[in-house]
């Protein structure tokens, strides 16, 4: 039985579906992933067997590959949201976990490039937790 995952960008212009299973889920702390996510790490799902289908907005999907690296990211040209893309000449599907509309049912396998981790990314479970933005 194959899993089906739906996703979209923030503005809703791009919608997609992934059919298949994710083999890996990594939290990458490399300098490139921190820069393009604007956060402590990127959270990406990987599959060599799943298939990506664009439901709407495929023409708004852009891809950027950092020159002289293998670092690549796909995003919505309207809102900038991270979107799925292929790497390794199409052999690997990379799906940003936050782009999926439903729950991600697998846990991350590992933190990658931990030597590049942001200095403020330490013991975050100990800071206060709030249900919404403070007033």
C-alpha cells in the first residue's frame, strides 16, 4: 500500500501530491540550509521511489541551485515557500516537511552537519512555550 501526501505553498497557488514512502527525514544544520530556511535547520523528507505530481501552480515553482555546490531548493515564485524538488539528476525527491498539509508520520532520522549548528540552537526545550503570539 502506498502513502499519499498532499502539500501546498503559503499563498495556496501551488498544490502538489506525493505518492509513496519517505525513506529518510533529516534536520540539516549546514550553513546553506540555515540560510535558505531562515531558521536553525531545514527539515526535509527524502525518497528515491516516491512520485511528485503538481496539482496546480507548477508554472510558479522556481528552483535555485547555489553555484559550485549541490545545494538546491525549490520555492513558490509568489510567496517564497519551500516546495519539493528533485536532486541527483531526478533520482532523489526532497520534500520540505513543512510544505505538507497533513501530519508527518515519521520522526527525523538524524541531525546533519551539527558542527554548523547555530549557537542559539541549544536546549530549546527549556525555554517557555506559548500557544500563540504574546500580546
